[in-house]
C-alpha cells in the first residue's frame, strides 16, 4: 500500500475530535459515561503530530524529539463546557442570570427596629442544595515556611525611672475552698435461733482369739510360724518349751445424747457518724516588681520594650499536575467558635461532682449495678459479686479382690483429697452417698469377717461390719448404704476423706461427697470495698478535672494560645468539615454509627447497620482528596453576615494566622484530588454516586487502592516518594553518587532518559533526614546505566556514608523569600538575652 492510500492522521484526528465535541455539546453522551478527556485529547494530539504515513505504513516522524514529546504532554488543554461540570446547571446558551446582592425593603419594614442589627437565631431547616463544583487540571503549588529567627520590631513601651527613684509593686491572690459532710446511721438487728441435736451411738463387738506357741531351742534356730490356730517356733539348744495361750474378749457399748438449745438475741445499734471531708484547693500567686535606681551616682534610666516579629523563609513547591476545585467557605470559623463556646460554657458552669453517698456496707448484690450506672462508671475489671455458695465434690472408691487362702486383707489410711475450696469460702455442709457390697459368705468357711469406716475429719460417715465369729456362720451377703447430709466446721483448703477396714471376702466400696462452701464475710466485704473504691476513684478523677478547670486561669505562668501547629490542624479540619458538607449537599445529618445509651447497661454501642452505610462514605471523602495539600486564603470579615461584624472585628489568640481564621468572613479553599482517582470524583460530580459505577471502595491490589501505610505517612507529614538505588555521600561535598538504579535509563532506546533527567532538576531529594535541591543529574560513566552523579545545592554536612536510602519530593519554583509576621510578644532588649535564630545550636 502506498502512503497516498493511507488516511492522513491529521484529517482522521480532526474528524474524530469534531464528532466528540459535537456529541458532548448536543448531550449525545450518556451522563453516566465517564472518560478521561484530558488523556484522550493528549493521545489523539500525539498521534496527529508524531505519526507519518509511509509506504511501509505509519511510522514515527523523523523530527519527533524528546523536547517535542514533552511539549505535547504538557500543553494546556481547553476543555469544552459541561465536560467536568456534571452537577452545574448553567448553560452557555442562556443569558447570565447572576445578580449582585441587594437590600430587601420588605425585610427592613418587617423589623420592629430597623436600626438594630441582630442575627436571626430562629431554628432553620437544613439546606440540601447542591452547589456547582467546577474541577480543573493544573499544577499544584504549595508554599512551605521554615522558621528563621525572631527579631525586634517597633517599640512597645518605655519604662522611665529617675535618678534616686525606687518603684515597688506587689500583688497577691489566694483562692481556697472547703466542704463538710455529716451523716447519721441507725442500725437495728434482731436474731432468733433454735438449735436441736439428737445423737445416738451403739457399738457391739466380740473378739475371740487363741494363740498356741511351741518353742524349741538348740545350737541353731529354726522357726516355723503358722497363723490362725497355732504358732510354732523351734530353737536347737537342747532346750524345749511349750506355751499355750487362750484369750476371749466381748465388748458392748451404747450411747445416747439429746440436746435442745434456744437462743434469742436482739441487738440495737445507733451510730452517729460525723465525717468531715475537706477539699482544700489553694492557689497563691505572689508577684513583686521593683525598680531601684537609688545607687550613688545613678543617672536617669529607661527600659525599652520592643514588639517581637517572627521571620520565616518561604519557598514555592510544585507537586505536579492535579485535578482540583475551588470552593468559597463562608465564615469558616463559625462552627468551631460555636462548639468551643459550648465547651467553655460547660467548663465554667460545671459544678463540683457530688461526693457519693454510698458506703461499703450499703453495696449489695442487687444494688451495685444501679450504683455504677448512677455514677457513670464503666470498667473492664471483674465487678460481679462472688456467688453466695459454691460446691466442691470428691469421689472415692476401694476394691478388695477375693483373698488368697481365705486370709483377711486389711486396708487403712487410704486418703482422698477434694479440690481446694475457693479462696474466701469455708465448708459449711456436705451431702454424701456411700455404698459398699461384699461377697456372699456361704461360699467360704464359717469364719468370714469384714468391716469398713469412712471419715471426713473427725466425722464418721459410715461404719458397718460382718463378723461370723460372733454371730455364727451362714450369713448372707451385705449391701451397706449410707446417705445424708451433715454440717461442717468451716474447713478451708482441701478436705480429706479417709477409708479404713478389712475383709476376708471380696469387697467394693464407692462414694461421693458434695461439700457446700459458703462465702465468708471477709470475702464479701472485700468485694464491697472493691466496688466502693471504683466509685471513689472515679469521683476523685472527676474532682481533679473540675479543680484543674476552675484553676487553670489562676496559674502563675501562662502561655497564651496553643501551639501554631495545632492551630493549623484546626483550620484544615474545619475546612475539611465544610467542604465535605458542600460536596454531600448535607451537613452531616444522618451520619454517625454510635448509639449513646443501649440496654442493658446504658453504655454507648455501635449501630452496625448504620456503620455499614457510613463506611464507604467515610472512605470516599477521606481518600479521594489530598487533604494535607489543601490551601486556603482568608478574606475580610465584610463578607460575613452583617450581624456578625462586631464579633469578627478582633481576635487575640497569640497566633496571627489563627486570628485571621477566627475573624474571616469567607475563605477561598483549593482542594486537590488524589492522583489516580480523578475518574471516581468525576463520576461523583455527574451522578452523585461514590466509588464509580460499582459503588464499592477499591480493594487491595487495585490501582486506585489507598494503602493504610500511605495514609499513615501522609498523616505524619511524609511528602516524599522512595526511589530505587543507594546513595553515597562525602562530607563537605555537593556531589552524591547514586548506584544500583536504572531509574534514569531509557530501556527502550538504550540511552539516558532525557525527560526524566530534566524532570528531576530543582526537585527535593531527602538523604539522611535532610532535604536538598537537585541541581543536576548525569551519568557517571558512559556505558554504566546504574551509576549516576547527583549534584545538590549545598555541601553534605553529615559524616560520609554509603548505601543510604533516598526519596524525592516536589520541585522548587522560583526564589525563596522572607515572611515577617508580627507577634504579641514583648522583648526588653539587653546584651545578654538575645532573640533566637534557627536552627538553635
């Protein structure tokens, strides 16, 4: 194909551009259609100017240079009307309807006294009108100031003293407060108690034993022992002895006890308690000012006081192309002053917190919650009252298998321990269930015997026996059961269960004991004291805050106003509040996801349904705009409501710029849009919808996602972007060496990137916490595309170093200048105390 057969890029671009402009003008494009017109126009213009039709097709023209590309990409663009003004109602075809404000005769005639200027304080309906916001693309310029010094200005006062004259002034201020509390308590206690004990005990025991012993002694000793009927021991010493012993014992006991105890106790107590609580707050200020010029040979003297001026160095910086919009904010300090007025009124009208009337003895299980709620106490400590009783359980068992050779097997001192009784509790009663079964005696000879006993402390819970020696043979098997409950004696720690017995038959014993533990009076009083301490700690905290509030103006040394850095934060936040309200067409009505009082405790809690609605709105207005780069200019109070002129005539905060904020009648504010989110903001202006067509905030991994670390860096005044490579610096040299970086290399054309090199001239570079201005960047060695020489505007002051990270910021614009700001500080000039120059040594 010949070059003449190819459409000319310039003609095609003109046709496309004409059709696009016509579609925009006639409204053929859907209002929800969102496109980056700036980028579209630049690409089309780039194609028109840089492509050339040849026989081989379209190729880049030979005269296309880096300078020409830079000129095309930075060329100002005039966009058609209504392109970025989706919420603006004006039409270029309609005549101008803008009118200047005029006097309303009806309003003047309706007033009772037309010569009185008072603001209308009646309750008005909130406005939901959406004003026109007109974004534009431009360079974002910011002015940064650096404190340089303080210097003496005009004379503020002259204190004269004649020769031989002496002046003395004394001033003393004392403030004291005292409070007294008196309380009287009547207590009546009546107690009636019946106590009855019936105890019966019987024991019958019969023991019969026969022992036969035969002993023989010879040269050696041989012993044969047989248990049961006889024991034989035979020694070899030509001595023989025969010994027989028969023993029979029978015992029977019976015991009975009946006790009835009745006690009636009545206690009457009348206590008059006089408690004097003195809250002594004493502030004493003593000032003594003396001037003595009575020395011999003294001359007339004069002390000259000067106003102090603050001198700062200012520099303009360019942060690159941004989409921005301007807004006029009326009376920008109105909301802040109203809220601050309410806070001051609350502080001044605050009364000393009433001392709690609660006593530790009055704190009960069913009243402590109401007390905590009454005094507004919220705590993470465990405040639940301890249970009145708790149970501790212990189980035990003992098994005896079938004895061998009909022998009797004994067991004793088998101890089982319960878990420890909780601290603050004592054992008061126990419920027990014990069961024992033995094998059938008919299966064995007629001399079986068995006995068991279960004891807790000195309390016997079970004692049973089987004895065929005493009652004869032929008995049946036994199933012994012992259940019931018994009082205990206030045991603490672990409770021991002791088992003992013997049996010639198989035996199985098991049981369980449930110990009821009652809270001690000391433990309950300790809990009462804990709740009381919470109440009193909160009271003391509130009292300290109250005392600090009422005495803050009585301090001997006062610093006027607040740190200017904090004032700038207040200014930006107030502008942010007003601008977001303007964009939402709503002054935050319906915003807020907290509920103030929520059952059951009346604490503030989150309304999760409302939070789900508020979250994307908060993210949108916090992330789409670069609030740290908001710039503003205060206008005179004449642009405020005329009824507010008197309030805006003068302010004295100690910060001149903050005074302008408080006195301004209007302010012009410039708000930049975060790069990459221009389309999201344009969509919002056209449709009123946040986060584009989907309505969903960007997710991690999306190009327009704002990472948490990015927001944190911006909040911490980090205006710099990290660059690849490492910096080597030599102390006293104005040359830095950048290594391990291909940032300045054009990988496509395999040559230094001229545009990138030129773009960094006059740019900020941050190395080792200090900022320098880049004068020039050049390749260190031809052929080495990773090592570069960076010339900075001043010698590197720190110790020489290698492998240092670096970052770059904005571009210096123009020359710096000095700003002189008058302050309300006064300085008595002398040779010793000089005004400071920054940075301080």
